[in-house]
């Protein structure tokens, strides 16, 4: 069908750099010029091409030509009709564009940067087309390649690489988007088919699900509560056990197909369970691959907006026949967008190089995904203004890109989620002073081992500043009652200066004490055991948790992951911290609000006590409840009268809320 070679032979292509559609070959005016200086290329402002290998350039050119010649002509009608032409995946497979970063099984085996350049070429046409390809290549094929058995790889990857077998990735649920750990989909032994699991549950906003032949679905095991991955073959599912209805009337990604996955005892052979991964590490690893592709891909959408806006600004004349490009506000929009596109591309190339060297952390990928998606959406919206009322017409494409980029910013980790995730990695102790009265600004407190952090953004302090646990973030609460507010100027001034030097000194001492305790948790040998066991960051990527793995093996909370909120008073350690569970737990000494009935947090508190001792006491309380001093009398009664019922219920709650 295609006369151009596939990626394996693409290094022999004649190099003919791609140029955006309808973009004149004119650079921005420079404030200084030199006859010896090379001309400025606005399409590659920082000459990122110079950082690419010959093979990567050839891969990019092959992908760009295919996308402009075969995808671009059909995208507008597909967007209007909300129609996805799945045959394009077979076309991409013929060129070797699917699963290009995988070695073997009919895949091209190119670098991470080359794979990113493919996504950039596709997203230059439409983010929906890139989404369909990313799900196939990064999420499903990448997941099978990393975690699948040898038999699964041989069976599925070759056909997926050719686009003959279409895949979907089922993680997001109707009630659990950014919180996949709380998923409700469950897998249990099939009641009537030996050697099969029965999957039940619902997934939503799943790209490709209505057309997929193979669905990678993540669900909790009924007996252990652990998350596992399953390869669901549509052809093996009897009627009524698997449905994948399409989600219609979207405002973004209309050229792709999105749907649900509805499972009712859907049969899956035991051989189709991914054998080499358990927990959220599996889906998060798959998402990391796809997020890198998104980070590079959105630069393609932004570059297309720049090219179209520039052409429009040069051709559209207003006010005495002057082109819009003559006006500085228009020039600023173009310059800002070109700068962000250039920087975003360089960042993505750097992270791609680190990925291939095994040096790219999840935080790096999270950072570049968030930054590039935010920059692409922000600049596309600004460039949209250059078109005025014409931006409303889908024929100008920029409005379609804006709608698509909003989705790209949201899926596979909304920007605020990535901002929280990467931000928590900067410091083991970030104490907020904005709740401390009388201080003029928010200031972070860092230990000598941590970097200086920017001030955290202000929040609505009417709700508690809950932390996962030390050391990620801590907040002060006021231990004294403040006078009612007054509208008189003198009273306001008096209140403004009410924080005495003694109180401020006490607060600073409290900060030093808190920081020392949290630093010691991670430094000292003895307490390191407590740190790793109860407040560690594990490979699933979820920070700050209290786990019960250190308790007795027969504990009903064994294997559970319980999030805590710890709030420090300004006069700590002379007043105890407030500690509460933010994860639901069935326990006679912990109520539905997470409040804990623990003597050392009340009348038996001593300034000699530390956070590590508090955590040890909480774990001891989980193992040995005190039914004689309960916060929940009903649970205490069950504990005393029917221990089996108590432990069964506690285990069920642990599986449901804490695994």
C-alpha cells in the first residue's frame, strides 16, 4: 500500500525536513543580525534537530510524511462525525510505527526519543490519533513486553505490531480516576470453569475499548486484595459477560474512540494473567511509558498551532491594511509559544536519553508530562485569540487542538496530580507557616540535607491541611483560642502585631524539633526499620503510608496501607500532635472520622515522646486493641463477644479500603 520503507530501513531515506502545512518559510525578525550568523529557524528555534541521531531523523521524517499525507486529509471529517478509522493502526503497523520502542516480535526497536518523535508527528495532526496509537504501543504492548510471559509476548505482540490486533488499557473506573488504588473491579476464581478467573467491574474513559480485540484490565484479587493485570480476549467472552459501549458526544478527542468496559463474571484464562507484576507498579510503569510519549506528542500539536497562527497573522490584514503579525501583542503570543515549544522539545529529548540509559526517574517523566501539557494548552489558547471569531470554525483547526490538549493535560495523570507527586519528592520536611498567626508570608522549612523550596501556594485554610504522613508535609494548628475578628482599624493593627517574639521563638524551636525528628527517622539505624516499614515510599509510587506488615501475621490489618494525617501545634512538643487516620479502618479505638483513642496523644503526652514512638504505639494498638476504652462501642462489643466476626470484618475493610 505504501511506497515508503518501514522504520527498520528508514535510516536510508533521503533527508527532506518536514515543513508545517501552509507555513511560509520566513523567520521572525531579529533585533541584531550578522552576515556570518546562521538564519533563525522558527520551526526549530533551539536547533533540537542537532541533538538527534541519523536514525532518529529518518524515523521522524517517515512518520511526518505519513501523517501529513494520509492522516491529515481525513481528520476534519473524523472530528465532525466523531468517527475513528481503526484501519490507520494497520497502516502505522505496516510502517513499523506501533510499539517502535520494543525490540523483537516484529517491532522496530528504536530509541525512546525516536518513539517520541513518532508521537509528535501523529499529534501534529490530532491528539485523538496519537491517543489511539499510544494505547496500542505504550500501554498494552509495552505492558505485555515488560510484564508478560514469554508465551504472551509471542502470542500477542507480533499481531499488535502490525495493527491486526487492537488493544485497550482498562484502569480508570467511574468512581476512581486519579485514585486507582481504590478500584472496585475484582477477580475471583471462575465458579464454573476450572483454570479461569471471573472478572467483574466497570472501567470508563477507555480509549479504543469499543474496537479492541485485547483489553489489558487491572483488578483486585478477591482473596488477597492485590491488584493484578489480565489480558481479556474479546473472542473468549460469552455474550453478556463483556460489553464495551462507546462514550459519545465528547468535546475533545472526537477523532478517537472512547468507551467503557463492563464486566460481569467475564472469563479470563489463568494463562492470561500478567505473571511478573503485582500492585500498582504494573499500571504505573505502563503509564510512565505513555506519559513520555504525551510529553513529546503535545509539542506537535503546539507546533501546528504556531504554524497556523503565524500564517493567519501574516495573511490577515486589519487597520489600514496591516497584517496582524505587525502588532506586538500578536508577536508576543507567537514568540511565547515558539519558546515553550522549543524548551519542551529539548526537555523531552533529554528525558528520552535518560530513559534509554536507565536514569529517568518517574518524577522526571511526571514533570515533563505536566510541564509540556500545561505549556501546550496555555499557548494554544493564546494563539486561538489571533484568529478572533474564526477560531470557532473547525476548519482553522486551532480550536480542535485546544479541546484535545485539555484532555491530554487531564488523562494519565491530571497536572495537579503530577504537581503533587513530583513536588513531594523535593524535601523530606515541608512545614507550612501560613496557618501561624502574625507571620507575613508562607515560608518553607528545610533541613540541611534538603534544597530550598519555593513557597507552597496558599490554600483554603478552613479545611485541615492533611498530610499523608511525615515527612512529606506537615501543618501547624493553633493551640489557643483567638479573639473574634474586628472591623476597627486599631484592633486590626493590634491583632497584626499580636504574635510576640516569645511565641515566634517557640514556633521556630518547634520547627527545628519536628525537622530533627523526621530527619532522624530516615537516618538512624534503629528507627530506619520503622521508617522503611511504616512511612516508606514503595515501588507503587504512593507516598507516606502506615502499613501493618510489621504486625503479627494473623493480624486482620496485615498487608494494609493506611494513610495518616499529622498536624503539629505551634508549641510542639509541649502539646501533642493531632493524628488521625484518613483511610477507613475497622477498629474499636478508631472512629469513622479517623480519630484515635491513644493515651499518649492525650493526657499521657510528654515532650520526650517523638513521632516514631507515636507510630510504634499506633501499630501496637492495631495488633492489640483496647476494647475497654473504645471510641466505637459497637466494634468493641463485637471484639469482646465474637472475635472471629471482628477479625473477618476487619479483614474485609482492610481489603476494601487499605489495599
